[in-house]
C-alpha cells in the first residue's frame, strides 16, 4: 500500500509538472503574437499586452529593413545576379526582339506612327513649308540672275567654258557652211540668187548673163569661190573675231534686259508642281519603316542595340550604390512590415513552424514531467526522513 502511494504521488507530481511545462510553453508561444492589441482595465494596460511581436513590431520592422539592405538586397548581389554578361545578352536579345516586333518589322505605316505621335498634320505642314522655301529660293534666284550684267551674273567657270568653245564653234560653222555650199541644196540656192539678181537688173542683167554665159556655169564658179573662201585661214580668224566680239557684247548686256520676256511665273509654277508630284509625301508616308529600311533589324542588332544596352548596364553598375541608397529599401521594408496585419504574420510564422512549436510544447511538458518526478522523489525522501 505504501509503494502504491509512492508511485501515485510521483505520477501525480509528474502529471502536474508536465501540465505546467506544456501549458507554460504553449502560452509563451501564443504570447509571441497574442493578444494583437493592448488590453485595458479602465485606464490601466494589462501587462504582457499586446504580444511580443505586435508590441515590438516597429523595432522588428526597422531591424528587418536593415537586415534586408545589409545582407540580402546588397549592391554586390545585384551585380552578381543581374549585371552580368549573360544577363546583358538576354536584355539585348529582348530589346531587339521588341524593336523588331513593334517598330522595325511592324506593319504600321509612317502615317500610323505620326498618328500615334499626334502629328497627323505633319505632311501638310511639310508641304506648306517646302512650298514657302521653294518660292523664296526661286525669287531669290530670279533677283540674283536679273541683277547685273551677264559677266557679273554668269559663273566664271561657265564663261571660261564658253570662251574655250569659241574656236570649236567657228570650225563647226565653217564646216557646215562648206557642206551646204557643196550640196545640191546649196547649188539650188546659189542658182536662185543669181537668177533673181539678173532678172532684177533688166537689160543690164541680160548683158551680164551673155558675158558670163549660162547661170549654171556661173553657179559652179561661185560655189568653188565660196568653198575657197570658207577654207581660207583668214575666214576662220575673221569668224573667231566676230564671235568673240559678239560674246563680249553679250557679257556687257544687263541680265534684266536679256530676260525681259522670260515667263518666270510659269517656270516657277511648273517647278513647284513637279516638286510636289515627285515628293508625293502622303503616298510615301503610307509605307512601313521596313519598306524603306529592310535591313534595319540587322543594322540595329549590330550597331545600336549592343551599344545602348551596354551603356545602360555600365550606368546601372556605376550608379547602383547611389540608386539603392536613394531607394531607401530599409524604409520600404519597414513601412511594409508596419502595415502588415499581425494575424497574417502569425499565420505565416505558425504555418512554417507549427511542428517545431508543437515539439517545444511537448518538450516543455516532458521537462515539466521530469521535474515533477524529481520533485516527488525529493518530497517523499524528505517526508520519509
């Protein structure tokens, strides 16, 4: 009977110890989060309210923010994970793909792009501006051309070319004259001139006809003399002098006098009409960028995209530390944690560590039971003494 009493006493003490240890640990775990808010009796706040995490949430948020910026989202991490050659190539391929899809190989016409940019009136404005410039330029040209003499207005190079061709012109004229004189047409012309001359002189003409013989023989003589005259060296010199003299006379004449009967308005109108027809701006804008630049994708992929992406990566790496400081990630984390509902945070932590917390409760009960057994043994020992 005595032994049974000892066993029951020890078991009772173990049960009480286990109960106290388990409940104490369970309450300690619960008090990490509960209660979520402070509890009051009158104006007196109950101790241990709110729970540890809600009560220290501001400090927790601040410390978590520092931990994130100092150990998690550090500049070295971004450099190792994001600012790498592999990532640069991926970004380059992505940018080029999007440029091809939406710009370089898109079906959108230049008019569509102008519409997107809100510049639908640009073709009319360009044509109007072009006409204004053309009118101004043409009237400026007219004023320049019609002011001064031919020598002052005509470019020196043109004048030199004309003077270089004067001997060629005299040779051409004499050559054509010789061909004409020696041709059947020339013979007929001389025949008609001689006949008309002789008939105009009446009796005197008849006497001349009798003296020189038939007009046919006279024509042959005149043709030979005319050809001899054309081929004479002095004839070319004379013709050169005449052409030079006329050229110098032309050089001294006012351009306004030479162009007095010129229809400038018709010329300007024709030039303007031709320019607009050739420009055909709206028709040209009704084509895609790929139509005008089919090799645009290959060219940009080789010359533009790598340089742009490389420049952006260089700038990102150079400004990374300063950018992260300006972002103030610690403050962002703190603000998010401050606004995070405690109940959700509790569910998150317990959802991850529920089994471990249960083991802590069991361990508390086990330790409490062992302590109860030790206390029972000690108590029975002391009572037995």
